[in-house]
C-alpha cells in the first residue's frame, strides 16, 4: 500500500475523491499506528511517521468511503502521572465523521483488569469496540438555505429522533426511529401545522450506552454520553452505518429546511463517554489523557463537574480546537442552524470557577461561522457555583430555569410568586437587561426532556422512577408539580377536567410570555411517562410519543396550534425589547405599554404585589405602544390584550379596566376544553365583570 506524507490539517479522515488523508493529535504518544480494519476481522497497520506540532498524519491513495479504521497509540502507561497510552486498545478517531458497530463491554475495552484495577490490561479491544469510518463528504444540497428565523418569530420543539417517530402510524416501519423519519412528510406536516419553526434534537452525536446500563438491560436513551463529536449516531440510521448515517441526516435537514424549519442540536461538549478512572479506554483517554481531560491534583483521577465521571479540559487549546471544529463542521457541512449546549457552565470552567470571559466564549464570539447561528445555553452544571442563569455573554440565549419554576409555582398555588411571575411573563428583565440582552435571551419552557411531561406535571406529586432500577433515588425530587388531588391515573371526571385546564394554563402562559417558547415533544398529546421524571434509560413505549390514529382529532393539540397561531399573528406577544412601563414616545397613545391590575380592575400597588396569597391579576398589553420598529423602520401596531390569570383554588370575579378600551372579545378561555379558538368568544365592555373559574386563564382582545 502506498503511503504519502499527507497533511496535518484537517484532523480526522478526509476523502478527496482519490484517497484519504488521516491526521490525529497526541502529545503523549511515542508512536501511532493507523489500523485499516477488514471485514474478516484482520487489520492493516500503518505507522504515522510524519508529525507536525504533535499531529501525526499520512495520505493513503485508494482508501475510499466506507473504510473502517482506528488508531493504536504506543506510549507511557503511568496513571499516577495522568498517562494512559496502551497500544492494545483500538482507539476511535476524535474527528471521525462516522462510526460503525457497537461496544460489547468486554473487559478488553478497559485499560485495567476488573479484579486488579492497578494492573495494566493488554487484551486487544478491537473485536469489542466501535470503528471509525471514512465518509463521502459530497452531497447534493440543491438550493438548500438556512431559514434564519429571527428569535422573536421562533417556536422551538424539543424532540428525540427515536421517541418522536417510533410509534407514528403513518411512517413505514423500516423508517421509524431514524433520521429519515424526521424528514418524512408525516412528521414535517405535523410540525408545520403545529406552528413550530425550530426542531431541537436531543443528542445525535455518536454516543454509547454505558456498561452499567447495558448490564441492567437498559439503554442510554437520551444520548448524553458522547464519544464522537463529528459523527451522527449510527443507531438512528435506516440505511447502514458505514457512512450512510451522514447522508441520511443531511437529507432530513434538507427536508426540514424546505418546510422552513430550523434544526438545532443538543450538544454535549462538557464530558465524554469514557467516564472516570474506572471507565473504558475508547478514544481520548488512550490518545492523550492529560490534554483532553481535567485531572485532579492526583492525576489518576478526574475532576467531575458534570456528574458523569469526567470533564473536558476547557483551557486546553486542543480541546477548544476540537469543539470549534466540531461546531463549524455541523454548520457548514451538515447545515444545522444552532446548538443547545448541555451543562454549559462547565464549558466556562477554565480553572475551577465559572468564568464568563473564558476562552471558549471568546472563540465563539469571534468565529465567523459559529457566532452567526442560534446559541442556547443550559446555564448550569453540578459543580460548585454552577447555577448561572442570566450570566452568559450577550451573544447567547439561555434555558430559563427560573421561568419554569415560577410558572409551575403560580399554577400549583404557591404563595408569594406573583411579583416574580410578572417578571417571567415579560421576558425576565431582571436576568437579562443589565448586560444589554433582550427578552429573546430567555428560552421559556415549562417542561423538557428532563423531568415530568406536561401531563405528569399535573398528575403526580412525586416521581415514580422504579423502572430505572435505582430504587427511585434518581431524578429530581422537588418537581413543583401538583396531581390535582389524585396521584396518577384516575377516572374521576372532576380531577381529569382540572388536569386538562392546568395543561391549557401552562401552554397558554408559555405562548403568551415574552421570550422564546419551547415545547416538549408529545406534550401536545398529553404524553405520559407514568410519573417517571428521569427516563434517560427508558428506550421503549414509556418514553416514545403515542400518536393519535390517522384522522383522529386531539383537543389539546388543537389548542396548542391555536395558541402558537395567536403568538405568530400578534407582535404584542413577541416583543424584541423590554416593556417601559410608561407611554411610548411617537406612538400617539397616552396609555402605558403595559399595565397591571387587581381582579377588581384597579392598578396594582406595592402592597398588592407583596400580598402572600395573591394569585390573581390582570395584565394589559398595549398593541399601540410597541417601541421597536419593523424590518424597514416602520412602526409596528397590533391589537391590545388583557390577560386575566386566576391561579386561586376558587372562582374569582374580574372587572374589565375602564380606561383601557371600551369593548373586548374573549379569545382564550382555558376553562373550556377547546380553549375558545380565536374569534369565537363573547364580547365584554369596559367596567363589566366576568367570572373566571378556579385555576383558569382568560384573554380579551381589542382591535387596534
């Protein structure tokens, strides 16, 4: 076989139509072999003799897409010094664009013996681990263009590739649970009809099910256990795993883009699947342990701010390069539109504390590719000082955990939540305004993959995670949920009616709030996980979306569609600037852009806000006092709205304020199963009184 010198960049395996360039970084290695793997189990080893700045490389003419390969690293195995090289372990390429096969968790994939953890394990891991794959980078994107939906017009739908599609009755069985299913007309049509503008996919980077779960007969369903930051997860491919997964993912993105739907990836750059010092040797650990991982003062062990066993070393230039190269690859080659960063506070830990000005944020800020897509932080990790909601740089948006908690507390009847609820409803200016950000920095959500579904939020007081095999000790114990009087399933019609009303309350509140709303997949169908609030290991019908039969209507889904439509049609609910709390100059309207009233129709006082048991109020949104201009500098005007919230356990009479409009029409009433679709409700006059049933929300509309 011919071996040419090749190039040190780009890293990974790069096919150019005639052959493949291989390049891999390791400062710890004394020698690296590239191993080409054959279907009969044999391999051809080629030493990478060329080295530039610790990058070993070679070009192999004639090596084509579909070729499986791995690396063997010869070097020191001294765990006490943080060095864990072992040539008996076939290592995955950190830059592999695809990966083939699965890990069977034989003892050979570990660097030590199970019965003697201090003794080096020289068993060959090749028959028991995954392989990297050379891929064909060429794809006919046609006229594909990123939708580039502005944040103020964005509605995010968080979904799992398999969970969303596995039970859809209109999908061919061989496509269910795959990337191809995401681009199928049945899925695209549902998202379009729902009004979704962005599909946020739970992890699709290549991940593995860890040893403990595999032994228990469970799976790492959520996928937060990455081993390949460039490779689409191979189990989600319907065509094959020798590079076909790349083409299939691209085809799904292309189909979603054609429908105007953006694709956002949930990415896990804070740790890898290699775990702690007792974890397997799959890739990074065997290549250059100390360059990739944050080690403790005793280099045998790993610093863990993620709860998974290890944390990537964010002050290492090679880790930062890996992450930035990965992000750019998914934008430029895979055409994704943004990223949601799991446990993003860890990415800011250059040393120990969370550093808002860390190198990672500097790199993102100046990168001409990554800085232009949607960047969403999960603004916390499990380390000390890890809760950083409101503290990310101006370029970023954040999952607003305080929004989730406050809205849940209001509707379940917790005292002293009214003032904070007002802040969350209007875009959380207390969190984002001081650093120049706007309401759109707040990604608002009530439910997500982590925790109760919307149905379970109103059906369970306590978690029920027994199926996870951890004695119900896993998962959050304080869920801010309320079961409406009965724990779990019930036939009680009153309880079921209250639960339906509460679900509509949550959906309506979410879509009427300033900021960017995020829905969780299946909530529009009242999906249940039977009280399991940590279904990370449940790859089955418990976690999959159960779809209605073809042609069957679902009232809650229709209500979600109506609320998304109301938000889309009315800029009053998706402002780009915070409210002023006073009349806006140049709008020729003497009324304030927002006003707050007691149920009696009187303006709220400081005492009203501080009243512990106050759980009812009216909010006036002035559509004639929107301060931000349109795209061409034109003035934006909209209808005005009164939002009436009654989170009390008893009915409450509300008075329509007398000085903010003569006549109003009811356009939303969560006490009704249909929610009163817009345009069908009764009219009410200023000063009149209307009764809101216990725990309900009513919206009145006044034409501009």
